[in-house]
């Protein structure tokens, strides 16, 4: 019989000394919030929450109605559970300080929002640190994402491997479906927005992509980080969102996109880099700091770094 998330966490408490009752309650609260979001996503066309909310966020990006709704659900859940000392969202300019001590949570409430209106898989990404969110990703105590696709899945790491739970619509529980997620050492898929090829600032990256084509790799790019990384995590290969002439520091946010995804990829046996250093070693300087992202199977990431280093 598949184990529910809440039972799994209490079982793991005995072997993971850092997994205390507060962290368990916090993870369960995030899970509960994502179930509500999943319900809103399924009914978005009927609830009138498709389309733009008519405003831009701190990133300068157009806010979707469902973005706003997911953000409100997560913030209220985290505030009410009483276990989060800091709450940071992609959609909010400042960090919400609740208390001095506890767990700090950073999240992207609805990644891939440009795909909402065309019914492509989107997701929620979260990162948990002890006391302060402004720490290198290596210090995360937990991280994960929920993908709202054909099935709703919660993929998570507590710093000792990666596990995945599938939401059972009948019981309403996240049930353990993948007790050990391990990345292949090498894949056959690369994921990058090749339409931006002429904007890439590194010629080595262009040569690397050309080498993948010569080896008959397949390009798959959804434009939703959760969807693209989910495929990379389970199938292997490489996901790249580089710096370019427009986004000279990269496009993806360190705290609530790059760090949690890098944590998962490394815990599953892969690699994650900015092109200069491991993503998890980057010391945050700003709340909404951006970084280039190269992550995936070891073979492809190491090969990519070789080509970039030759530039």
C-alpha cells in the first residue's frame, strides 16, 4: 500500500535528525496549499481565473490571475501554520518577516504562468532554509516542486535523495509513488530556448548545442521550468537557461527557482552550475537575484562546462 506524505515524514524523522515536528508541519502545510492550487488549476477555465490580472510583479512580468491566486493561497497557509519565520515569493517585492527564528520559505507560486491559458503543465517550486532565506542553496533543509500535469506530483528532497508523491484524487492524499528518484548518468534530450541562440553571450554554448545535434539529441523545450526540469530529472539530459545580451545575469531567480531545482538535481545524482560555479555555492546578495542555470545529467553538464570554458 502506498504511503501518504504525512506518514512518510514521521517515518523518516527517526533517521533524519534535522527533520523535526516543525519542519514536518511546514511541509504538510505546503502540500495542503498545493492541493488547493491544483484544484484551482483544474477548474481555471470555469472559475474565471484565466488571463492577465492587469498588473506586473516586482520582476516586471505580467501577473496572471492564477499566479495571484496561488500566491495568496501559499502566503496565507504559511502565515497561519506558525512555522515560517520568513516568507519570500517571486510575486512580492519584500520578504515577509514573521519571527526571528524558525524556517524560512521561498517559493514561486505558479511557475510557467505564460502557459496557463494554453493548458500546458505548470507548477509550484519551494525552498526551505533554517532561520534565513539569504543563505547558499547548499544549506537548504528541504526543497521541491509540485507539477500540475496529467497527474499532480510532489517531488521533494530532505537532503538525502529525492522522492516523489502522486496526488490521489479519491483520497486527497499525496501517496509515495517514486521512493527513489535517480537521474541517468547520460540522456538524449536537451532543453533550451534555441530561438535566443543569437543572443547568447558565450560562443562555447553554441558549439555545445551543435555537438548535441551531431550526437542525435532531441530538443524538448516547454517554457515552464517545472515541466522541463521534471522531464530532465526523470529522463536525463540537460536543461539550460543561460545569460544572454538582454539578461546578462541570467533570467531565473536564485532563491526560488535555481536553488531548489539544483538541490533536487544534485540529490538525484546530477549536476547544477551557473557556468562558473555550482549553483548551490552562490551566496545570495539580493532577494530576487538572477543566475544562469545549467543542470541535468553529469555527462551533459560536464561536457557543457568544457565547451563554455573554452570560450
